[in-house]
């Protein structure tokens, strides 16, 4: 009987030792997998250590710590920085777990801080670029937004900012093209104006020259007509000479209306030029003046001079 009891004790002892060795081996395997960052195998190893082990607080702590770390990694990848921070801090609080996991969790927390710092700086640059754009400072806006888009924006955290920056850059490019178009059109207008300014003096000189020549001709005509009227001896007055002679015959009011009869008038077979004069002081009254083209004599037909019937000569 004693032999049987002793044999059973030895068997249980041996079995316990075997179980303990398997547990320790699974724990060590899990720690090795953590060192090589093969976290799925490490999780499987810790789960194996828990099988059939009553007192497995160490494996439980390691498994909890590892799962918190894996959740922190997933949350970081999905840009859920709040959850990633929470899970990483839980890893650090389990001091009876893996020191390697604690170190990795601390590195993850530093990475989160770096991402937040970078996000803040990029957002500040984006806001500055937007301010430049709204103020019409397009080159400054372009340069500033380029600093945002030239940064590494692959992390999901930066995707919304990247979309906004792409849109702003597109708007800046459109604004720059529009500004360039306006500047080109303005330069063309200025060039045309400059060309006109260069041409205008020449045109002005031509116009002034023609006006001076016209004045000279008219002056010469006036002088010739006045001379003919004074001498009464010049012959072959033109209708224009007769017209000018009537205008120079006296000091007419400025608003007096003169009209040349288009046909030649004849009295006793002798031709005369007819000039109708409408007096501004007697509205509706028009006098007919006759001018002898041979000697420049002037007759007021309506006041009794040359009171004979006349005919028009075509």
C-alpha cells in the first residue's frame, strides 16, 4: 500500500514538472515572438501557456498587455489617436508583464505626439495659405500650400488635410491663371494706348495744318471779296463771292441766317445772284438781296431796288 502511494506521488510530481516546463516554454516562446514583433504567434503562445495551468497570472498579464498593445496599433493605423493613447498607457501600467512591450508602448506614445505636432504645424500652414489666398496674395499662398503637400501625408490622420490642401492648390492655380490673363490684357491695352499717344501728335499736326490752310484760303477769299465790293470794278463774281459780300456788307447780328439762291436770277436779261437774309430781330421776315456778278453791286429787292419782275435762269 505504501508502495502504491509513493508511486502515485512520484507520478504527480513528474507530471507537474512536465506541465511547468511546458508553461515556461510557452511563455518564453511568446516573449521571443514579441522581440521579433511576431505578435500573432506571441498571442498564441500565451494562450497555450494558459491551457491546463491553474496559476497562470504571468501569462494572463502578458496576454492582456499584448492585446492592449495590438489594439493600440490598430487604433493608431485608423487615426484614432485617443484610443491608441489609452491602450498604450494600459500596456505601460502592467509592470508584471513584458518590459519589451512597455518600451514599445512608450515608443508608440511618442509617435502619437509626433503625429499631433506635425498635424498642428501642417494645419497652421494650411490656414496661412488660405489667408494669403483670401487676401489675393496668390504666389505666397502657392508657396505655403506647397510646404503642406510636399510633406509625408500617407497616414490616415492627414488625409482630410491633404484633400483640403489639394482643393486650395487648385483654386490658387486658377486664380494665378486668371491674374496672368488680366495682366496680359492690361499690357495689351497699355501698348495700344501708348501707340495711340505716339500717333495722336502726328494726326493733330495734320489736322491743325489743314485747318490753317483752310483759314488761309477763306481769308484770301474774304479779302478778295472785300476788295471787289470796294472797287466795284471787278468782274465775274462767283456765287460764293456774292454770298460772302452780303455777309460783309454790314454788321449783321450773330444769329442772322443767310441762304444762297441756287438759281441765277435775271432782270431785263441781266443775271444776278440772290441771297436770302432772315433778320433775327423780325422773325418770319426774309429780305432778298441781289448782287451784280459783274461789278459787285448790291440791291435790296424787298425794299424797292430793281422793282421789276425777275426770272430764274437754270
